[in-house]
């Protein structure tokens, strides 16, 4: 992937600083391709990698990865037709049933996802869904709170990957299950906000089977020269479109077989 770089080392470092500022101080910036129309996906992952290194240097702990834009509903909503990945750190995690502040976010949206916890390391390329299932310790339901750093939540694939695929917060919870005990393809999910159903779907919406999304994460990691370590927490991508939230909103994501995940949003 590094062979397709068009940005200089200086540009990559400067852009990672731009994202760090926008994330930590919660302000929107124009999408990157306005300034760098010729940038490539390799450039985008180079900026994301630099951002990850900056956070790790500051003491953030890498706890896993996420797949993004893995369902038709998300691709249609965002106008992008290729999935992406992003990294997850300890600073993004929030406890189940907690109050999540929106004052340090720009325009948060919630998504419901199946999360995998790995018992064995996985390496690409050519990682398959079968290998993912064999390497999985258990799955659990999760809600991701995404927050694009781009104005109007508008972007293209190059821009969103550089922005760590809009990663902001996430909440894992519900009931953990072994993959052999459930059919991961047919899990129904419902999202409720303030008691009203706002979205619903089934897990096959994610690339036909959520384990396919984890295999994709492993194969993109291989292109970045990385492996997926044992113990990683990996989210497979939103099943339905993302739903905007505001202070006062109470969110419950109900998953068939996996229980529910709740949180509320405050100022
Ligand atoms: C990009 C991140 C998408 C998902 O689960 O599809 C994502 C975005 O839509 O802002 O996290
Ligand atoms: Mg997501």
C-alpha cells in the first residue's frame, strides 16, 4: 500500500495533527480531498497510522479495531461503496448504561454492531471468515458512537479513512456468546431512542456475515504491516444506518440472542 503514497512525510504528520486537534477539541474541518484531490487510500491509511502512533505516544492504549461501511445501509447513507477500518483505544470506551457527554463531540450518531473478542492472533492476507470464527473467543453486542470530523458529516473514502473512520466512542455490553452457539448471520437488531424504534435490521446486512468484516479488517491490517493480536476487541460495522443523537436522548440497542446495550447522552 505504501507504494501508492502521494503525500510527503511532512504532509502526513501535519494532517495527523489536524485530526488530533479536531477530535480533541471537537470542531469540524473541511474534507481532506478538497485540499488534496489526488490523494490515495494509501495516503489515508498513512495519516490514520500516524494519528494512532501519536495517541499511543500520549499513553492511549490500542484495544482493537473496527470495520466501517460494511453494510448497504451505511454505504447508501454515506455515499461510499468500499469498506474501511479504524483503530479503537481505551479512551473511546464507555461503560454500559453510562451518561455519554456530547460536549466533546461534533455531531454524534449511534450504530449497532456485533463485536468480536479474539482468542488467537490473526494475520492476513487471505484471512477468511472461517479462520475468524475459529480464532474468536466470544462475540458481544456493541453500540458505536461515530463522529465525523468533517463538516456536515460529508466525506469520501479517502477523507474518512484518514479521520480514523469517524471513530469516537463505543459501548460493549449485553450478553457475550460463543460463536458456535448462535447463528451470527440471522441476528435481528432494533435501535430505540427514547422508547421509540428508529432503526432495525439483521446481521447478514454486514457483508453477508459479520465474520467477513473481521476477515476484511485482518486483510487490510496485513497491507499496513500489522496483525490482529489475541485479545483484540473488533467491531464488525453498523447493521443499519447511523442515527443522530442529542443531549437527553436515551438509547437502547436490542440484539436477538445477545441482549441489549443502553446509554444516555448528556450535554
Ligand atoms: C464512517 C464509519 C462507519 C460503520 O460501522 O459503518 C462505521 C461513517 O459513516 O462516518 O463505523
Ligand atoms: Mg461503526
